C-alpha cells in the first residue's frame, strides 16, 4: 500500500514528493500505534514499514549581496506605492508572512514608523512588535501618508487587497528583473519570509539590527 503511494502521480504528472508520502506514513504509524496502545488491535500492520526515498533538504536562498540587489529593485517599485514590492520588503526585513504584510493597517505602524505591531497571525505566537529599519520606515510612512488609522497600510486606497499568490507572482517578477538588470548569480524564486533574516535563528530585534548594519541603515533600537 505504501509503495503504491510512493508511485502516485499528481495532476501535473509529477510523482508525489518524498516529504508528502513520508508524512502520510508517519501519520498512519502514529494512528496504528495508538490503536495498539488502546488495545483495539494487537499488532500494527505498518510497524515494520520503512520510509522510501530521501526528502529534499533546503531550497535556493539569496546570499547577502543578492539580497541587496533585490532590495534595491523592490525599493524602487515600493516607493511608487506598489503593494507587492513593499510587502516583499516587509518579509525580507521583518520576517513577516505574506498575509501578515498585506493585512496591516495604518495604526499598526507606530512610533513615527519605527515600530510595526502584528496583533494576530497564523499561530498563537504571531502576536509581536517589530523594529523597522530606517529605509523600510521611509517606505511605510510613504504608504501611510494621507490615510486614516484603519485604512490598509500598503498601496493606494482604491487598490484591491493582495493575496499570498499575487505576492509570490510579483516576487518572481522582481527576481527576474533583478537578475536581468543587476546580474544576480541566480533567479531565486523561493524567498518569501525565509530569505536570510527569516531563516537566521535570531530574535526579531537581532534580525532587524543585522539587516540595518548590512544595508548601512541607522540603528533600529526602540526609543
């Protein structure tokens, strides 16, 4: 049964990912282990089933110099009040999820743009406040200009709300533009919130401070 699952093809014709059938087998093993523990069955039929294949580890991420180039392109577009580039900058500098970026209201940008509040999110730990580097601060203040407290922070008021897929689409476009005009060594399309700052095992304040130093910004310390 498990071997058949490892050969199953998705709608696009590609084989199911190793991570996917590993997860299914892991869940199945746990379920049957519970059945044995509660004496509903005597032996688990999946106890001796071994995992097939080796899952992929890691995806292409930007190096620091490449991230600088992508930020330069994103800043140019974000300064024209474009939602997606500004959201991507928030992901890069602050480690936000795509949806966390686009649902922020003007009132979430606090202390004259030096702090961003995230009152809710995907998980119970999503509530947090983040220090905003100076360059990103200027972009966010530009987007907030002339709006009321409960208006969307990013983009013009008449623009429809962006979703995660649209952010990813624009991210790919920005990467392609940076690759063409600034000669990135690769065209990384898997950046999202896992680009360097999001993947570093540092608290949010340390990530923000590190990016500020890398991009020669002013200190992001709370005041």
